[in-house]
């Protein structure tokens, strides 16, 4: 028996997703041998890359191993052409944008499947492609609150409790997407026709004032997942409290506690129904709440080989969770550390037939 048969060897994936659900999905597939090309913006890359100290964030490191990074500008036609060249030999595209964005950029399913009919296209969205909330932003806390999972958490008689594990993002986004992609790949090999696979999407803990669970006037709870500035501003504007905009990301005490108290008082000034009505059409990652250190050191975790050492792009060591699935004849290994932004531009472009002169021109124009 071959000692390390990679089950997805030969499968190529183009991943446009950011943050957690999509990147963790593509990391799982890369761990099983797929060639994952992570497409990132020329300006900063994946939004989860930077940490406050300017180094690569822990969040990025944990979900982006075994991938190559391609940084391109999709707003320029030359950038779109790079994707069109790539898709000729691709197997899977993962879309982590809101519905319609990839279409507007010229790299949606209709455009790409016309080039490669066997293409499997997986769209990971917060609320699906065609629901009333499809265009709204959201995070794990919002998906938990609207599914009823958040209301079922916590102690009897107490408020809902948001755990540190993003069950909505991972179960609803990552795992459902991976399952759908593998099923569609199997079907594409039999029929010669790929499929678009919509599913799940995209933080937690309650440390930030702008992300947490707050009690309403009627004893119910409102979940705020407004991590990004535009979402928090939208919430504050809707509540007619522009003075809270600058307080959403305070971390130091006592300022952070004071901010949470102000937000708690604000939320408690209206009933849940009133907040739902006020925020119905506001893209603020807000939603009504409807009716894991010891683990790393545990002998079971160690015995199962669920931790693996890694190195950041800055050369610093860190630990991460290993690929969770065990298979006979296959041994998981980290072949590619989380890449630096655009680390693989030259090799990928060369493989597509771009000459050194072409590559220099694309770099000069800020395309790739």
C-alpha cells in the first residue's frame, strides 16, 4: 500500500473567501492534498491577516496552511483575465462574498462555468442566495441567534451565553461547504457537469462592546456582531447614537466596561420587537436571540496528534490544530505554511503562460 496517498491530489481550488468559514474549509481540502490557491486583494489581503501589532494574526495562521497566495486586483480587466485563465484547469471555486459580488466582478458561476463546465462553485454566505436577509452582513453570533441555538445556551433562568467556539461559522459554513464541495466533485466526475453549491458563512467572545448579547426592555436579548466599522456605524446611526461609534472596539478598562454599560442601557430602552423593527433593513450584523487552554494540553488531544507546530510568515513558531480526519494510507502533513501575501504570484502567473515581461507589467500596473 502506498504510504501517503493524498485523497484530493490533483484537485485544484481557487478560494476567494476570508475570515473563518471559507478559509477553514479550503484548509481542510488542502490538508487532504488539494492545491489551494488563495486569491487576495492587492491592498492588505485577507481582512483577517493583520493583528494590532502589525504581524500576521493568529486567526489567519490557524486557517491558511497548505495554500498558495495569489494577490490580484479584480477591478482591473487584466486581473479578471488571470482568473479566466486559471479556471480552465480548475476543479473548485469558493466564493466568500455576499450574493452577486462575484457576478459583478465577472468571475461568478455563469461566467466561469462557461469556460469550464465541470467547475464546482461553492458560495458560502450568511443567509443564503435568495432569502430576505441575503444581502445583509452577519457573523457567528447572528447565525446562532436566528437559528435558536443561542437561546438554548447558558444556565436556566440566566441570559443566553455566547461561547468561544463559532459553531455557526464552522458547522454551518465550513463543514457544510466542505461536504457540499466533495459531493459536487464526485458528481462532476461522473456527469462532466459541475454545480454551484451555496451554503453557510461568516467571531465571538463578548470582549468587544460591539460584539455581544444585550438584554432588551422586555427581558429578551439582542445579539450584536458588528465587528467591522461599517456595521457598527450603521447600528449606532439607526439607534441615533453617533457618540457610540468610537466606543465599539474599546478593550482597556474601565473604558470598555463603561462602553458596554452605555450600550446595555441603550438596548434595554427598547423591546426586542422594537429593535427588530428598527434594524430590519439596517446592515449592522444585529439580530434577535430567538427561543474550549486545558484542551491543548489534554492527554487525549496529544495522543490523537491534534496539534501541529507551525511558523508564521515572520518566522515565529506557533501551535495549531491538525487536520481532524484520520484515513488509512494517508498521513496529514503541513507542506505549505500560511503564505505571505502574494507569495506565489510569480509561479502561478508563469504556469499560466505569462512571460517575465508580462509579470513585470502586471506588477507595475498594480494588477498582480
